[in-house]
């Protein structure tokens, strides 16, 4: 932990991101790999994570919102880049000026992108999305022909070039689930219909991280890898991260702010979810839900509490997580203010994992890493030349 950070930090190993992407490129076979860096690269830092992913072999980057795609262009990334989530009034002209691939799930989006193409004199690179069963974005099957026809009309006018046909899995983290086969069949039919009407896509893409790892029949021309590039498994039961060669890129560390001795019968934190049953030492960690620590990680009457590495021992959050701090019962351990605590990091180093926190909080590891607050300093290791903040 950096001496420049007095109380807490998020440490990002860029070499881990690079190496994870290289591993995923091997698993993708002949398909290209898109590194999904939405949500500030799942909390890992948009620009630095993107550069590390490129170094690992990602030929595409993907963001949900257009603002992040534009930020990547402003930072100097000139490779293939796609953004796909917007509402009416989006800055499509800016996207076309920066050669960002766009997506359409409905005719209104095609029309808006076509208007931006007229305005800028630039032809849009467009991916058409069908909802094959997730029930989220994408055109419903019944409206797919309408979307395809709208895009082909704009293409005939020279305003767009339909370069991609895509969709998204609902339960690829359960590879034997029958919905996966159903979605594959729907996708094949949608692609065949679009191609029969004259669409000639550069890339067909359906696979997320889970499908990249466990459904090779869904690889097609391009896979979109998100969580896995950060060293976490989308299906921890079926494919634990260490078994598939992935290394966590994020660790969260703090320094103890206080250690004190308390008697038996001492209530801990708001609501006294935990009361000590013996004389013991309490350690105060200066992090809380304002830093992104889930309140559901509280320990006591509501559950065992999320794990932390305190000294050489895995301990549990004791009592309720507060806005800026949490407490850990450390028994008779001889620790003092300033000693390091690891909330989560790399299990290979004996640290709890983001998945361990997810399990304790009743959520998924995606949420654990993406919710780390901006007020926590980020320290970056490797890939771009050593340690930096």
C-alpha cells in the first residue's frame, strides 16, 4: 500500500488485465475479442484498463454509454470501438466524427443516426441488435424485419453501413440451461433473415464472458468479454477464476485507524447487531458505504459479515457497516493503528476475493468491483510503466 495514501486505496494490476485478455484471446479461437470497459472499466479505470486490454490482444473495445467511448477517443485510442446504450437526443454526430461504431435496437435509432450522418457527411458503422431472449434491449423478433428494413433503407442512401448483427445471452453462466440453445437458434434465424435481405455483416457477435469461456459454439466472429478481463469468473461455481487462468486485477486496502480493548457485553456499531461475548480487541477500518463497501456486508444478527485479511488472519466485518467506517473483532491479535487490512484482492496471496464479498453480501462480483467510490485513490501497477496514481 502506498505511503502517499493514509487510510485506503484501490490497487489495480494492469498486467493482470493484459494477461487475462491474452488468455481470453486464446479461448476465443478464430473470433476477435472485444474488451468491455463500460462502467469505468468495471471500476478499474477506463483509459488505463483499455490500454492494458489492447496490449493483451483486444482488437475491439466496448462501452455502454457514448460518453465513455468519446473519452477513449480523447485519450488517443483509435482502434475499433463500439457504444450501444442511448436515449433520444444522444450525441450521434460526435460519435460519427470519432468513428465510433453504434447500435440500433429500434427504427428510431436508425433514423437518428442517419440524421447525424447527413449532418456530418460521415457514414455510420451500425450494428443491429435482436432480443433473442434476454428481454432487455434489442428488437423483438416480431419487429426484427422492420429494424433490418430501416437500416437497409439508410444504407441504400449511403448514410449507414450495417457492419454487425448482435444479441446478448441471459443465462450463459449456466452452460447447460436450455435458454442458451433457444437463444442460439433465434440468433441464427435472425442473422439468416437479415442476410437474405442483403445485410453482409463484418462481425456477428453474441458471446459474453461466460459464453466465451463455456459456449464455444457461440463465438462467431467476435466475443465481448467484460468481467473476465478483470480476473473474475462470471460463473464461479462452474468455472472458478483460478481454474481458467484468470488473475484478479483489483485489490482494496486500508490502514487501521484505531485498535482498542473492550469488555464482554460491548455492543458494536449502529443497532448493536453484534455484542461481544468476551473481552476482545476491536479494529476500526476507515471505509464504509460511502466508499462502496456494501452495507449488506455487515456482521452479526443479520449474517456472518464480509471477510477481510487483518494481519495474517481472515476476519469478518463485525456489526453494521457505517458510511465511513466498519469494525472488526480481532480477538487477542496484537495489531495497531496503521497496520494494513486487505478487504479483497487475490486469493493466491491468501486474500479474500471479490467473489467472497459477493457471496457474503448476496450479490455478484460485478457489483463489488464497480461500486468502489471515486473518492478512493487508485494506484496502478505494471503495463504502463510501474506504479502510479
